[in-house]
């Protein structure tokens, strides 16, 4: 994998959250990242996510940790990956890193839930990555039945 400004972003991001979690501005950080050439909300990380998921089942978490970080190098604000890395670090008894990734996942989800109520187009949740929609559904323990209008104002019902 080529080292790009975007792939280095995740390491600066983690360090910044680590240094001052209570005052970290997730929205400003996300707004900064989406202005870079490395922001691609539709970047295909499905193969990495599949390998990541499979490697989590094994007895050694090192491969899963490596794959998780590769995903975050491409999509540093991926809620699901942060949540799963939190679980892996918890199993490794690395409470600090577990807490860091859990805090990031929770804060990103909280930012989405505070951005609207999801009931109409005007009050829709503001997301920056398509995967965020599914993260919100998982948090609410709801599962979409149908996607309506697959264009600008698409929504799930």
C-alpha cells in the first residue's frame, strides 16, 4: 500500500484524540479530512473488511489489528472498524487502546445522532460515509426493509 496523506491521517487523528479526548472536535477533523484528495466515501474496502472479520475469529489478534488499521488508513472515520478494534484490544487486555477506539466509535455515532432526527429529508442524519447509515441502524437495533429513491434523497424504510 502506498503511503499517502490520507493513510497518515489516521495516525495523526488517533494521536490527537488520545491527547485530548474531552475537547477533541470530531466534526472539524472530519470536515478537514473530506477536503483532502484521499477522501473517497465509496472506497472499496469490502475485501479488507471480510479478511478483517475472518481474522478476528483466530487466536492471534495481530493480523486483525493490522487489517483494521489498513481499513482506517483508507476510511479513518469508519465507525464499525473502530468498534471492532476496540473489542480486539479489549481481548488483548490493552484497555487504553480499547477505550480509545470505543470512544471514537461512540463519538462519531453521537455526532450523527445529534445532526438530525432522521424522520424527514430536512431533518435527516448527516453522514459522510455510506457505512454510517448501517452503523446507525445497528445502534438502534433496527434493520432496513427497503431503500427508497437510490439517488440524492435516498432513504431506508
